[in-house]
C-alpha cells in the first residue's frame, strides 16, 4: 500500500476521501456531491470535487487493486460503443466469471490491434493464466488469441454466454448518461480505470447472500477503502 499525502489541502483528509468515494461509488455528478457535502455543513465547490477525483482517484484505485486477490481464470471479454467528443469509440472490457472487472481500455478501433492490446495487458497484469476466455463472434478476438497462443482456451459464444461482461457495462453506461457523455478518450480512460477498482471493492452481489453476510462484506469493503486512503505519517 502506498500512503497518500494530503499536504497543502485546506480540507481534512476525511472530507476529501468522502467526496471521492461518493463520486465513484454512486451515480452522481460533481454538483450532486457538492450538495451532499453542503447538507453535512461542508462548503466545497463542485470544481474542487473534480480536482480531488483527478488527483486522488487514481492513487486510491491503485491501492485498492494491490489489495485485491487474484481473479479466477475464467474470463469474459466484450466491447461496447461510446460517443466521445462526437466520435464513435470502443470501450473494451474484461471481467472474470464472478463479475470482477479485470481491465477496461478505451480505443478508437474495433479490430485485431485493439483486441490484441487488451489481451496482452490482461496476460501481463492479472497474475493467472486463463482457463477459458469467452467472447462474442468478433473475428478480431480469434486473430488476437492466435497471436498470443490462447486459441485452446478461446470460447466464442452466444450473447447469453457473455452475460457477466454485458452486465458489467451497465454501471458505466449509467455514468456516461449522468456525465452527459465523456469529453475525451483520456477522460474516459481515467474514469473507468478508477471506477473499476472502486466497483470491484463494493460489488458484493447482495442478491446472492444473506443480510448478515451482506453486513460483513460491506464492513470489509469500507475497511479496505479506509486502508487504501490512509494518509502519510
């Protein structure tokens, strides 16, 4: 874990952590966060909240990723179209069979090069060799799998076979609408990278567990978040 420095900030670390958590945890705009903080008696502008998310969000996300256990070896890959700055781009996403977001890449093309970039990054960073990789019927996936030597575990399937990654698109689609669309490729990439780490931490799949287990998981998630945001001495 890398301790976070909050030096030279007028507001205490707890306020900054709460504002960043609200923005990435829930489908909120910067102005929504400003209003919620004002209700608690904290007068902070939405522009300040935006600056906090840019500065501290990636650092919090990096610490969260360091604390995550290794994913399963059953991966699901998919891509969705997004409008960014008036241009069609593609958000390539990989999750495991438990819904853990492995990586998201925002790219200009939907071709072999883009699929290969995602696959190479996954194989390099995840720490496990995939047992199976489920995709849709896009030929670019097969070409990328051939180059990386993963054809033996590639399983192109029907849409319902890829439900974990299809469902994983939904939170980002909601945020895209709330933000009135991403403004640039870089902004979109920064957001999804941080959002994915926060989503993994708090995605406890409440529909599959009892209420008592939910309380345990929720407490553990908040403790993990607190550790990821710890200040330097």
